[in-house]
């Protein structure tokens, strides 16, 4: 698909730093307005002002999407971030009344546009997406440990502590609470120790296995994904620099060839000039 000069300039404009900063500022303003609109004690005038600002922000987003669609045409839909931005804007345009009015609550997703606008945040999300397979494996392992611990806890402590371990679901909730170190001693361990003095050893083993080992594996996967994303961006930047250098080298070679060709033509013109006779040179020297 051929890209015209006007389209190329429009792409540089919508992807430029200045336009990106303006979009980020509007997103932040819109997020503040959406938060203030949840207050019930706003006066009529202030609520009207918030509504006006919200609609102005929405109008800006519509213009932004129109400019990007005009700039990228079909390639607009090749970017997941641009498609997400378009979805958020379309949802925001749903009327407040009608069968789909409940979807207007999704306009809060406009706050997430700050992620697609700010590149460091976008890189974190992209790293998180790439880490999904590893995270899924760790969550599966954690689910297995939780299920095993819940079955054991229900059989061991369920009869004496029905509120904490009376059922499989209650045991899962209690063990999840222990894994996050919420009320670890006072609300669970000390209570169970009154009937099972050795229970602290069981809970310590479970917490070390899940709270320290498995959750730290989760952190390790995220850090590794961020490192890979950083390395990928560095590689892409080096490739871009190398392509630019190769382009400059080609231009330099073409310029050298043009200079050599011009020099050859000049030498040919000089040699083609008629030579003057020696008598004419002597006569000119005498004069």
C-alpha cells in the first residue's frame, strides 16, 4: 500500500511526542473528572461543569481516532493498542439511555488509555502478556498446593474449627489468607493451636512453600519477562541504527560515484580542449 506524503506527515504528527503528551494530559484530566463525578454532594453547577469537561475530552478522543484512522488506514487495525483505544472510545459513545446503556460503565476504561500512551507503562503490559505462559504454570502449581492444603486442613481441623476449615471452600479462603500473611498468627494459627498444638508447624510449612517459594517464582518470571522486553527493545533499536547507517552508506557510495563520474567528465573536457601552438604562446609571453 502506497503512502502519500500527506499521509506520512500525518503519521509523524499523531505518533509525535507533542501529540502524545497532549493525549496523556487529556486522559489524566478525564480520569480526574470521572473520579469527581462519583461524589454525591456535587452541586448542580459543578456537576454540569464535570459533564461538559467529560464531553470535551470524549470529543478530543473521537478526533484523535479519526486522525489515526486517516493516517494509518487499514494498518490502524494491525496495532492491538490502537484497536483497544478505538474500543474504549466507541463504548464511551453509547447513549446513556437504551438497551446498551449499561455498557457506559465501561467508559472508566478510558483511564487505561494512559497505559497505551505512556511507553514505559506499555512495555510493562507487553512484558506481562509475554509472561502469561510462565505465570499460568506458576498459578497452576499454586492452585494444586492450595487444593492439597485445603483437603488436608479440612480433614485435620474442620471438626474443631468449622468457621475456618469447616468446608473445602472455607479452607481454601483461610489458606489463601495465610499465604498472603493476613492475620497469620492471631486469626488462624493461635486459634488452631488451642486444639492442635503442632498446627503451627503445618502452617509454617504451607506458608513457606506457597507464600515464599511459589510467589517468588511469580516475581522471578515477571522480572525475567521485563528483562527480555528490555533486551528486545535494545535489539530493535540497534537494528534501526544499523539500517539507518546502511542507508547513509548507500547514499555516501552514490555520492562518491557521482563525484568520480563528474571528475571523469571534467578531465575529458580538459583533454578535448585544442592545444595552442608554441609560436602563439611565445608571442603572448613577449607581449
